[in-house]
């Protein structure tokens, strides 16, 4: 299991924690928080692996404020650790004044709300204001790193490839099509990201379960033997297994007598290749299903897949590669990206550097596929041919009946250019007073359906966030005063809300008469 991704309170003090390798692996009684970031996504479906093979060392999953507190503490400890490494290498003189930027990577399946909470936790951990912290999706970061040497991959314009980021907890996938190679390679998302809880940590859990069942009625097999076997599994067997069922594998069992029933010989436990295959199979099967689904998405949108690029710690596993090759056939290449374990981190750094200095870009993601629908409320003029008469309300300014409807400014599965923000037309008609309105609040909704509703009684629409637009920065003459159909004077303002869909975040601006105003803040609900 990835030992860095865990944290445990020191005694009863809620302000002091041990994390990562500080937690003693040999003491199985030390319960700790594991995979605690998953508590940010309560709607994330638990996999069959998670249900069938629960952790024997984890505390119950936390959610809400407790989850946010644990994440904030973990990030603070990580920040302190990094600061210590920097000071140890460069000395304390001047380091405290050294400007720093933090980049956080998140799984492709992360919700918008989970991304925002992650930023808030990073801010609470002392990493700076959330608006200055970059957030990037993990498979995109891995893809950027993989493509920095595109010539080695044999990819050409119009080729489509799948990134499979197989880590310890999650496996994330996303697909891209190469749209140009010069002067800087450019790619478009060819499918929406997907993923699941089927990383290599489940191999550890299954092996742990296998050992406990095997030696359940053998008192000589204690926790010390068990910990030694798990260490051998994690450091050697799991990493080096290539699917050879004709070979036997061994874990240490010093001091145990020969026992043919339990396969103990010469102070070792002998494990058949068939048993190792059976341990791998549930995890491999879920990953193959995810890959099949990703390939199906690509075929439906753009055509065939040229290659699958493997990244992540588990992505370096040769047996996983061979099983994928067998599944997809010879027409699709399966390539392990160099530096699999650190591809995400390296790609995130490359992307962040390119955002500051465009000449450093090694690849550009020109467009993305929207994971869901995004929209706001608007009023349409009542039309008896398309609107329910019970929904009409009088428009005091316009003089005609209106109907409140959703307006979806980004549609699910639509290709959205990062260079061309989406625009949602908006307007204000507010009865005159001595001063024009100084701010306005706009609700933004999401819907996962392929056919989002027009009205708000379907139960499948969720309020995502509220935009707060500061109108005081607009010139006073921006507001016009007109007399409405009811004879009263109204302030009138027409503007656009501009939406940019980036790697792992949404950015909003107010645009009036072609001028962009950075006056909008967002608050998730």
C-alpha cells in the first residue's frame, strides 16, 4: 500500500499527527486514516473490491468537516516536510523569502465540489490563497509528461491514445487525439475521463486476506510472520510477477517447521503461480473493464485507438501490461511511459511552468470533453406550443408572460475549447432606486443526464455553486434607466458570463461591451 497516503493522531492530541512512513507498519493495531481524500466524494461508488476486501488497518472513512480537517492537517505536514527538505539543501538564509507555488493533482473522477474543497484545504494548510494554487487532473498531467517525447511513441496527427493512470488506490483513464505536431504538439480530449477504485493497494488487501485465510487455524503463524510476508509481497512479488503460472514463489517463514498442507518448506511459504494469478485477477478484471469502456467511448466519438499509455506505480507492472495487450489485441499498442511512478508529478510541473512561460509548453490541450451539463436559470417568453401554461408569470418590465427555465451553456460530452470560453447571456431588470445595484448572485447548476431538463421539477439537477458578481467596478453609465410596461423606471443591464473549462476547474468572468471584468467570485454549495 502507498504508505505516504495515511495519517494517524499522536495519542489524544488532535493537533499532532504522524503521517506516511512515520507510522509503524509492523504494529497492526495502529489504526490510521487511509485514502481519506475519498471522503470528499461521498457520491463516488464503492467498488466491489473495496466492499469485498476492506482494509484491516484503516479507521472508518470520514466525511464532511472531519474529512476536510484531516486533509488540511495532512497537507500542512506535507508542506512542512517539503520546507525542511528545501532548507536542508539550500540553507535557511533566503529560503523563507523564496516564492513558492503549489500544484495539486486530482483524479479524473473528482467532482467540481471535491476539487474546490481540496483547494480550501490547501489554503488552510498554508499553501497560499486558493486562487493562486493550481489544480490539474492526474491523467492529463501524466499525458503531458508522456507526450514530451512524442516521437518515441510513434504517434501522428489524428492518432488517438488512451492514458491509463494506474496508482495505488484509483485507476484513472482519459483519451486524447493528436491534432497537430508543430510548432508545439496539440491534443484534444477524445472522451470524458473515467476511473474506479481498483488500484494496486487492493492486491495487498487480497494477499493479506489470502494469508489470513490460509493460516487461520495455524497458531504459529503470528503477526510478525504476517508482516514479513506482506513486506516481501509489496517489495518483490507484486512488482515482479509476470504471469508465469509454472513457477512457484516464496515468502520467508523462518522458524516454522515443514508443513506440506500449508506449503511450508525450508523455512519458506511456497505460493503457486496459479495462486498469484488468482490474487491479481479481480483487480486486473476491473481495470480491463475500464479500458474497454474508454475504447468504446473513443470509437463512438472519433474512431479507433492507436495506443494505450500506462503511467502510475501500478502502470509499470509488466503483468498488467501483458493482460491489457491480450485484451485489446495487436492493433492497439500498449506502452509503459518512462518514469511511470512520477509521470503525474512531472507532467503537473511542466504544465504549471508552461502557464507562466508559454515557450516552455511541450504539449497543449486545446479542447476538453465536458463531464456534465452546466447551466443557469433564465426567463423565456411564454409560448403555449412549448411551455406549460401553469408555469407562466407576468413580466412587469417586458409586458408579456415569461417562463423560468434552465439554460445549459455547457452540454455534457461537448468538446469545449479552452481558448474560446463559453458564454451565457444574462441581464438585470431592477426597479429604479437612488443607486444602481452593486452586486448580483447567479446560481449555477449541474446535471449528469444526457438529456438535461428544461424545467426545475425533474429531481436530476443539482445546484453546484453561486457566482457573486461585483458590479461596482463597472462604469456608472453602464446602467441604463428605462420605463417598463408597468410604468415604473428600471435599471437595465445586459452582459455575458464567460466560462472557461480547464484541466480541473471552472473559471468565470463578467463581460460587458467586449470588456472582461475579473469581478466574479464563486461559492460552492
